[in-house]
């Protein structure tokens, strides 16, 4: 059973998401929240598997709520917003979110997102990964790569794992990775899992950020 907290300051929106999820045989909505602080408190109380957080909430915004939740619990966060903004995406993912969906998401896509994130994977709305990469590149161009981050564990990667990280940073799917590396998708999953484990990353979205911020991929590379 996937235990979920739903947080949104609009009661009808919150109730709508909760209803969609509650009727699923493998999902239980354990709490609802109308503010960021209520969301954090609900997660601390119920320790759900997944938290759906609206980005714009009173008292404490969803991004800061996600930061607190991801730092203190094992709950995985999916951000929900009406704003298709790179700034929000980048901030949410840096806060530790594993998914990012627009509120006009289809019912089946919402359910898929909750299940995928619960299974330890990451999920972004179509096109968001590409914009995330562009956003990271823009930051590096503005800063002249003066803030390249040292990533502990990078030296532990094998040549194939390092190649996998580079390809992840370029936004390739598992199927595309398998084709590029001339291996099966199961082998790709093993490489990706090893990369995340050795670098201490939550999911492949953080791997995208890591690939650029570590300097492994140069802007425009």
C-alpha cells in the first residue's frame, strides 16, 4: 500500500487529488494539508511514502516544505503547480523533490507518477528534463563555471558508470541509454543504480544536476 499526503491550499483541488488517489486499491491518502507547515507536520506524524505538495502555499511554500521533508524523512516528494516555470522546477529539485507535475496532469499520469516515485524513480512532466538541463547550463554560463562543485564518490565510478552519468546528464531515457551503451535495459538499470548509490543521490534527476555542477559535462557539451 502506498501511503500519501496531499497538500494544496485550494480545498477543491486538494479534495480532487485525494479522491482520485483514494479509490485506487494500492493507494491510501493518510492526510490532507492546506499549508506548507501543515504538510510538514502531517508527514512527520504519518510518515507517508509520497507527499504531493503544491508549490504556492501560505505559511510555508511547497519548496521549503519539500526541503524540510526530504532532509528529515524518507518520504518522496512530487511537486504540483499551475506554473510551468524553470525557476520552480530547479528550486524544487534542489530541495530534493523526485517529481514535478503541472496541475492539469491527467488522472492516469498522476497515478503513474505516484507509483513511479514510490518505486524509487524520478518523474518530470514532458519537456521539463530538457528545460532543467538548459537551466543548469544557463547558471554555469552566468557564473563562468566558477562554482563547479566537488562531488564525493565521483572518483569511485567505473568508466562505464561515468559514461552512464554523462548520458543521464544529457537527458537520455533507459531505452536510449541501452542503445548508446550497447547493453540491455536491465544492465542500464544496474549502472544507474550504482551511480546513484556511489554519489549518494536520491534519483536520476539529481544525477542530471550533478553531471553539470561537477563539471563532468561542459556547457554546450
